[in-house]
C-alpha cells in the first residue's frame, strides 16, 4: 500500500473531514424540486456511469448479435427466402383468385341484368392450334344448346361467334380473325358499317367514305342487322383514322379484351334480342338528335365469303 | 513528557505549548455556553464568535494541523448543534475545520505570541471564516449570504480586540515551561 508522507497526512485529514461535513450538509439540505441534496448529488454522480454502462452493454450486445452470433443466420436466411418464395406464390394465387372472383362477379351482374336473354356461360379451355386463325375453345357444346353461328360476348363487348359445336365443346372464331366480322354502328352518327378482323389486335371499320366525319375515340356498337348479335352491344372504339383511295382506313380497338378471355357468354338464339342496357355502359348512350340512320352496306352475315 | 518543545524549521525556533488536563475541553465548553448565553442578556454580544476564537487560539498554540482541524470540526459541529434548525450541521463545522487547520499551519511557521500578531491574525481568520460560511451557504444552501458588510467588519475588529485579552487569559492554562 502506498504510504502518505507525514507532512501531507494533515492535508488528507483536512480533506476527509471537510468532505464528511459537506456530505453531512448534503444529507440535511432538501431542495423543493429535487429532494435531498445528497440524493441529487448521488444521482448526478451515478447516472453518467449508468448511462455509459447501458450504452456500452447495448453496443457490446449489438456487436455480438450482428457480428459474432451469426452461426444460425445463414440457415435462417435460407428458411426466410424459402418462406418468402412460398408467400409470393401464395400472394399470386390469392391475387389470381381475387381477379377471378371479380370477373365472375362482373359476369353474374351482367347475367342478372340480362336475365331474360337466353345465354349460357362458358369457360375458355383452349386456343387455336395455329397462328393463322384466331379461335378459342369453350367447355360447353351441343348438350348446352350451343349451335353454329351463335354469338359469343362478355360484359365488355362482342367476342366472336361459334363456328363449330361439339358434344361438350364449342369452337369460337374471335372477332379479330381475318375471316370474322360483325354488323356495327357508330354511336354518335348512327352510321352502320361492318367491322372485320385483320388478324391483328385491332379491327377494321370498313366502307366509310372519305367524306364521312369519323374521329378517334368514337364508340361502335352492334347494329343487330347481322342476325347474330342483338343491337347495342359494345364492339369497340375508333383507334385511328387515315384517308384511303375511296374509303377511309379506320382501325378499331375491340371493347372486349380478346387476348385474355377466361369466361364468356354464348347467346342461345340467333334472333335479334333487345338486351337490357347497363346504366354504367358508356357505349350504350342514346344517339344524338338528328343523327343519320343510314342502313347501307349492312352485312347479312358477318362471316366473309 | 515535556511541557513545551521546539519545532526546528531552518533557523526558526517556535515553541509548541501543552495545556493543563481538560483545559481545551473546559475552554471549549465555556465558550459555547457563553456564546449561547450572553446574547440573551446582552444582545450586542451576538457580535462575538467565541468558539472561533477558541479554535484560533488552540490552533496557533498547539501548532499541529491535524489536532487543529479536528478541534475546529468538533467545535464547529457543536456550534451548529446549538444554532437551531435554520443552521444545518456542518456549516460552521466546515468553516472552523479550515480555520483550525490554517491556524495550526500558520502557528507552526510564525511566532504568534505577540498581541499585535494575534490581533491581525484574528481579523484575517474572522474574514476567512465568514468567506467560507458565505461560500458554503451560496453553494450548498442556495442562500445569499453576504461576503462582507460593515457589520462584519466591526465584528472582526471587536472579536480581534476580545481575542487579544482572551488569549492572554487562556495563556494561563498552559503548563509552565
């Protein structure tokens, strides 16, 4: 033990005695807001060490957890990745089911709106085997009353017509096929002209002379003159208009999403039908007053020769 | 045991005095009693600080810093105890501890037997004592104790005068050399 020089002993004694009395004072003095002075001093002296200790322990624990205690992290990471993949798959499946539910709800609503119209719902079970023709196969056929030349629609608009009906299956020629067509009418001007497929995503509105005023964005509905589709079913929207030699070259974007068909309706009659209009359907707006009602060049059959 | 002995520092020869048995205790008790008793009948006597004078005297005479500070501590604590609830234990204790230490240290280096030296030292110690009390009060008690007033100046002079005569009386308690 280090000895204290004798000449300093009294100094140390003085310090000790004074300190003792200061502590004695601190024990007695009570400050209104903070309690006894000795408590204030003690807390003030101890709290920095406590704070430093807590910070140090926290730092050490973090260091240990983040750098040293990682033996299970790789395995946990793999498990989490697997779990993440499974959850993603589950989310995709749920989204798909939700989309399907939305579609079925729309179909049900459409069916309930047109409850008097004889039609049967069908699920698309396949597409055309070749790229030259645009056809789909339905899971319903003759047993369900489906016959050739029956119209196929969705709540969005015209899809095509049945070209072959088997016992439990039916083949549908899509509106976009080159051999397909439908009698259509411009909503704004009530001009009736045939719309045919081009083999591509867009349709073609035919026989519109260069003098006719047709603008992009105008809506087309079925005219009902082809004896396949009832009138006022949405066909599409004018996408672009170009002048031609005699007739304008007009391309139409189909109202129904023909590239993603999953459920459709087959109209079980070839007679013209008066379908109930959906109030939210923009294409079924009444024609403007004084609009011409030209009925020229209405195809008797939409199918091309 | 020798009654007196010399501290030989360099060429200086300073005598360290011994006192009769119980002299320090009796003197301390007498000073404390008188300090508590006198102001009741003579209010102006409150200007005196007899315990301080006792600490100064024995500190200067004994010339041992450890003894001086311990004596100062005891007398100071006793004075605190007698001062009532407004004075916490340790206020005068700290001041008189330091005065006891300083007096003993100075007494070991200077000849403090001359009345003039005793007068001057008493004034100085009184001022230091008051400074320590003011400092302690301000720092620990948060009380605005004045550093110096005219009253304190007069008190220092009065105590110095009393100290000159009191120390002469106390000198008689020393063991004859």
